[in-house]
C-alpha cells in the first residue's frame, strides 16, 4: 500500500493555506446512494479517509429522502444516530459520514464520486448531475446492472462516463453487504480501463484488513460479472423454492457461469477469461446464489407457484431494498432477442420468461432432448 500512497500524494494538486504556504489538495468523497450496500460502502470509505492524508475526513452520502413510520426524515435520523436505521440498522457508519438529501449540494465540492444505487435510478440521477459536478472528478460504480437503449446495451459505468464526461471504474465482488457491515472477511475486484494509478487509488480507498480489493484491467468483464450473476441468482432461488437440492443448484450455477462468460465475450471481445476467477466472477456468483436477495425472492416466487408477482414479493420481503435480477433478466432478454441469440442462452431466456409469467417456475428444471428452450439441456 505504501507506494500507492506516495504516488498518490506525488500527483496531488498543491493548494495554498491562508498563510500562503503550500499544502496537498485533499480529495473529497461523495457516495451517491444510501441503501444496504451504499451505507456499507460509506462506512468502509469513512474508516479509510480518517487515515489517509490525501482525503478529507468527511464522507458525504446522498440519501434519497424518505419519511420513516416515526414521522422523522431518514437523513435527520442518520445524522443524529450515525446509523441508517432503514437500510442498515444496528451498524454505526462512522461519525465522519454526513447524510445529505440534496443531490446538488452533496456533489458540489466532491472530487471523488462513488455511485451505488439500484441501477434503474441511474439514468435519472445522471441527468440531474449534468453540469453540477467538477470536471476533473474521478468516479467508480458499485452498481450491478445495465440499461438497454435503442442503440443497444449500455453498462452503468458507460452511462456515467458518457453522460457526465468523466472516467469511471467499477468495483464488484462477493459482497453481501450485511456481512461486510459486521466486518466478516470479503474480497472485491476493481475493474479499470487504462490508468493503473487511478485503480490503485480506488484499492486504497476501499481496502481494509477485512475487505481485500484487487484491480484488473477489464472494466467490462468485471461489470458484466456483477450484472449477470443476478440473473443466475434468480434461477438458483427458483431451484431452492422447488426444493430440487444441491446438485441441481450447482448445475444451474455452472450453466449460468457459462452463459455469463459467453454473453460477456459476445458483447465485448476484450473480456478476459481470468476475470471470471476473480471475486467479481465465480465468488460473487456463489455468494449471491447462496445468500442474496435475488435468490430469496425467487425462492418465494417458486414456492407460490408463480402466483404472486416479483414486485409484490420484493416489497414484502425486502422492505424498500431493490432486486436487480428481474429487470436485468428483462434487459438481457431484449439484447438476446434483438440479436437473434435467444436459443444460445437458454438459462437467461428461461429466467426472464418465468419472471414475466409466460412459463411456470418449474420450467427452470425441465429437461428433455425434445424441448430446445429448456435450460438444463
Ligand atoms: N446489498 C448488497 O448486498 C449489495 C448490493 N450491490 C449493488 O449495489 C446497488 C445498490 O444496492 P443497495 O445499496 O443494496 O440498495 P438497496 O436495494 O438496499 O436500497 C434501495 C435504495 O434505493 C433508494 N431509492 C428508492 N427509490 C429511489 C429513487 N426513485 N431514486 C433513487 N434512489 C431510490 C432507496 O432510498 C435505497 O437507498 C445495486 O446495484 C446492488 O446490486 C452490490 C453488492 C452487494
Ligand atoms: O451483489 C450481491 C452480493 O455480492 C448481493 O446480491 P443480492 O442483490 O441478490 O442480495
């Protein structure tokens, strides 16, 4: 870590104190998002900014404001108790985390932006940020998801880069937020495009003894791993709900991983096989299929025979937290359908068709040589 720190400080713009002496211009971090993972990300970063001379201590966290059943505003409660009582109850974020409900104010002094909201809100957030951020800001996306536009699919890091004109790395991994919140050991992967020094700076900002981060030069591969595993997690949850057992679930995960790799490489020929062996790849697939929210809601969907919608079950089981897998399955399906690839991706295709009620949950495990659409063939 020491060399990265030296490089970092060597690169800093020198500012002047009031008495005319030189000092290092410290970076200011704003986290855009304050859900389950957003709050944990703020906690991780806040523990590090206190120790790194090149960062201001304060970490600003933009909160999508809501009124709690007590009648209090979530932002006020976070600032009074130092806890996100709705999305991460029982965990102190660090006294240097400041919740801010005003997006413009939250970003106005930031030189470092960490994006971590459910992916469906990012287009609107980016539109609101145009012209509001400093031009030399560095950004990272922790968001697992993609958008599909008329001109084709767009990863969230590209949406951020294109709309705001800034560089954007990604951080993905086997990162169930509640486990990292209580400081259980985890790993994560930073994906970067060209600038290794910027990637090392992100590694430095996020790494703790219990959160080990490594960087790989494959931004699309890392982001697609994080995005696509949520579709496989829906399939794993369906298998759990159908009580099919561990062998079937392992088969679903293997087929899912194969489709993740094939889809990623068709989308971006630069995607590296080695990325699938990083935390963002096979490890995230395993943890999400074992213990994630997508798995949990899909299990309930299958147990109810597909009679209660994902939206209804999400609201009931997640209490305001958001699923990414159902909308990602729809987005992936749109890409596959537009390109005539549906038959090549039976698992991704089947997951979407189950989610929208076109076929029953049991279709995830129907196998037959005579049923070309089934995923277990
Ligand atoms: N929770 C986890 O364990 C992990 C989540 N992620 C990813 O992080 C991203 C963010 O997820 P979480 O922090 O877990 O969020 P979450 O699902 O816990 O919470 C939902 C968030 O969305 C906000 N929200 C609701 N309506 C909104 C609107 N109209 N505009 C903007 N924000 C709105 C809520 O205030 C809340 O902060 C997702 O892409 C997820 O896949 C990645 C790794 C782990
Ligand atoms: O991405 C995650 C773990 O790395 C969390 O997945 P879920 O959204 O399914 O909980």
